[in-house]
């Protein structure tokens, strides 16, 4: 990439506390670029559709954008091309934009969750085990396939939208083999018989208070993961830790997906350790002013 000025950004709802700008701007600085990361929060841009925002960033010459809730699946038909992993996962969180405006969608949430899980809980925690996934939307799809990548034996998918849960189960079984995934008979009972549980819903995030997992089903022998990092400790993780469970927050997933997204935007792979330090500093600064 010749131009040393760079524009990237994030499209989604309720994103003003995102740490993505800090991560990408520091990575640009380390690579010798002047970069700007622009937040396009539809909650603050009334009347702007996803199509409007994609059109605007192409016109403005963005290298690409990250995509978050609630657009990770809605963006797919608007793109010119999908990576094989994004197509299989059924969700996109990173879009690159070529100089001629051609768009390609990728999913870096999948590798981001997988790498964070390996760092925080260890691959052996998932291999041959059973886990309950709560949330079958864009983030849930990425987590589902990441858990299969990690060698999970059985994935149980729950969503308040039963049809969406069933659709994800069908896709997982189609790619991973019949019987690898199913919907739960009763959520409490399934968690009681599982090795782990993941929250991939926005519930627990700032602006979406609560806990989508029944607290009475949590126990010390479970591992419990959350994709959320705003706040870094959700109600779910606090309740699980209180029961003695091993917990994993969404901070590492945020870092690892950003590393891959930056590489896709620029062709440059940033230093992972530096990005972890940047995340920790930005999180501390954000929480100090909350």
C-alpha cells in the first residue's frame, strides 16, 4: 500500500465505547501510517441505512470497515464477494474496499474467538467436550464454527428466536457432520450436563443490561465465556466466577479479530503483544471515565 494516509471504521449500533479506534490507530502509527478509525453508530445517525453507510465509505476512499451488531448477516448480500470462511460462517465482521470500490467480506470473529479461547482456556478445554452456545446471530455463528475448529464434540445452540437457532444447527451439521449440533430440550438441563457455555448475545453489554444464562445452572466445573468486552466483566462472568467457574472475557477476541482485520485492510500484520497492551491501556482509560 503506497498511500500513507488511511481511513477505516466501524458500522453498528451502540458502538461509541468501542476500543477499536485505539487498536487500529496505534497499529497504523506502528506501521508508519497516519490512520483514522471512524465510528458510524446508527443509534446516532438517524435515517442512515447500512446501504447508505457502505456507499459513503466507498465514496470516501476507506480501505475497509468492520461490521458489528446488528449488521453482521445483513451486510452479506450487499457485498461483491465473500471469503470462503465468511460464507461458511454465515456472518461478516470485516469488509475490505478496493480502489475501484469492490467489496469483499471476511469473518475475523471466528479466528478471534478461537485464538482467545486457546490463550485463556486452552484448546484441550474444548476438544471432545460439550458446550452450550447462547445466541445464534452473527457473533454466535462465528463462535459456533470456532468451537468446532477447536474440536468440540457437541454444540447445543439456544436463541430466543428458535428458527435462527435451528438454522445455525443445520449449518454446523452440514459442515461438521451430522449430530455435531442440536437445539436444547431445556436450557437449564443442557447447561447442567455441559462442560462449558458461551454468551454470544448483546445481553450484558453496556446499554443491554442483564444475563441471558440462568444463574442457577452455573457451577464450579463449567467454563464460561462471553464475547462482550464493554464491560470487560459482564453480569454472566461475575455470576460464573462467583460459583467458582473458569471464565473468559471478550477482550482477547477483540484484539485477535482486530489483528486480522488490520492485516486485511493494509497487508501488514500488527504486533499482537503490542495490541494487547494497547487494549489494556485503552480499557483502563475508558473505565476510569465511565
